[in-house]
């Protein structure tokens, strides 16, 4: 009697799908059982709040700085409109060559010159001071006399005279200066250069104290031999200038 064996199983498309599904489900179940569960990391909001606070602090600081710059600029402009500051300066009002003795050896043995310098402050709301006044009279580039003054103050909208009675002697001249002196004496006009500087200071309101150097450099022409007066064109035109 023939044994009955079950018919051989033939795979079909449906079987494959079912098998594939069951196999996939079984594989997924095994993976879940073998892999531990990891909780997702949640970023703390503390760092975010901290960065936002720093950004706001920077914005506020920049705003305050901008406001401070605007206020300072407006204040300076208002002070300028109110006070209208002007540079104090030096002015040669008059000069005269009293005596000049020059020998054939090329030496100025005796020189006397009167120089009337005026320190002027045209600011109507601020006093000014002059310090470190250091001037020199020169002939052909060589110093023949020094003019200095102690510190002094000039009231607002006023002037202070500096009367110099300069006496010097014994200054030898080089060959070029000797020829220039001979030509000047023959022409009757002896030129002397006045050069130097002074430190000026004045206060604009309660906000700023301004300091500047004022420098002078000009040529004075004296009628000598003669009455020794300076040319009219040199009076009140020789002034110092600030940078």
C-alpha cells in the first residue's frame, strides 16, 4: 500500500510575500530585542537664553555709545556757536633800530633794536595765556639777539604789550653775511628776520582747555643808516600763526 506523502511545497508569489513579511517581522522583532532603546537628546534652552542675553547687552551698549557720541558732538558744536573761539596770536606793532656798529672784520660789535610786540586775544568769552615765548632776531640766517618773556595772561578781548629793548654785540658774520651787510648799509635798508614761537592756552567754557603753538616768521626792514624806523608795510603785518 503506497504511503501518502504530502505534496511537495511549491513556492508561489503569495507565499514569497507571506514568507517575506513573516521573515521581516521576525527580523524586526529580533533587532528591537537586541538593540537597547536610546532616548533622544533634548538640547537645553539655557545656552540659547544666555546667547540672547549677550546679544541684547551688545545692542544696548552700542546704542548708548552712539547716543553719547551724538550728545558730545552736539555739545561741542553748541559751545563753538556760543563762544566762537579764535587763536590768540603775536603781532609786531612797531620796531626801530637805534644803533648798529659793524666793523670791517665782519663782526656786529654793537646792536640795539626796539621791538614792540603785542600779544592779542580776540576771544570775547575766554581769557588766554602765553608761555614759553622764544623769539630771535636774525641777519642772513645768523642769530643776533634773543627775545623771551615770562608766562603771562591776556584778558578776553584785549591785548598785552611786550616791549623789547634788545642789546647785543660780538656776533661774527660769515662771508655771505658780510657781503649782505655791506650791500644793506650801502642801500640804506638793513633787514632783520624775526622768528620764533609761543605756547598759547585758553579755555572754552567748562568743557575744553585748548593749547596750541603760535609761530611767527617775518622780515623787518629798517632804514639804517638813517632814523632807524621800520618800514610802514612791516607794521601790524608781521603776525604769528597757529597750525
